[in-house]
C-alpha cells in the first residue's frame, strides 16, 4: 500500500536538510542493472550514499519511523540522496522490503514526481497506474516490489533532489516484521 505524507520535516529542519544536500555532497554517477553496462540508457543519476553520513541517515530514519508509524530495523547502506536524470522512464522494482522516498528540493510539478505501474515483480508489464507529483517535503512509503519510475520531465538539466531509504527489515505498527531476503530476492513477513 502506498502512503504519502506532505509534511515530513518541520520547516526549519527541512531548510537545513535542503541546504546540506545542495552544498556539494560528493555525488557519484549510478547505473541500473547492477552497474554492468554504463551508458546513457542505463544511467540512473547521481547518488550520495548514506553509508558516508550516519548522522544524516539517523535523522532520516527516525523521522520516517515517526511519520509512517514503523520501526526501521535494517536499511540498505546504499540508501541515499539522489540527483536524478529525468530523460526517460525507467520502470523498475528495488531489492528491499519497502522504500521511503523523500522529495527534498526541486520544482513543484506533476511532471517530475514518481509514477507507479499496475505490474508487480515477475508479472507482465502493465499500465501506468498512480502518479505522485513532486513537492519538497513530501514522502512516499511503498512496497519495493511495486514497479515504479521517476517521471520524465521536459525541463532540461533540472536539479531534483530526493532521498530513498531502502528498508531491508522493518516492523509495522502492529508488530509484524517485513524482511527482504537477499538470497532468495523476496519479501518475508513474520
Ligand atoms: Fe526505485
């Protein structure tokens, strides 16, 4: 189930985070498909991995716990801040139990948010289903096996900052645990 909150951080905290991610963190280029082929088609965008900044990771996780009423047990250390390339739609699922996507800074528009498809992992490609517009301080929680993509934008070289926490293990408000089994590449619920 997709959940959206539009007031993830308090105003002052958001300003601090926006300033921090825009002041030149060492972003590096990332590619889809296990990084095996690096070209324009596989280019994902620039990422600053949260494993290099535990304090920022903690702030983001604690706030996600509060806003989505979950307990985060383990995140992918490669969760991070992204400056995305928005030339082409790249529908995909992510190797995690759930994603927390936080829109940090960028132009408010319906064309530069995130889209979801009716397809789930291992099913045939289906149609565009849900479209969530970009708005700073909006956060979206969703199961990682929902096929999704950053929407394409007609604005050239647009800077759009987002953060994704890939939750490998979390507990919901009823105490149910969700694990991503990295060996079997599947979600287990206990
Ligand atoms: Fe993703």
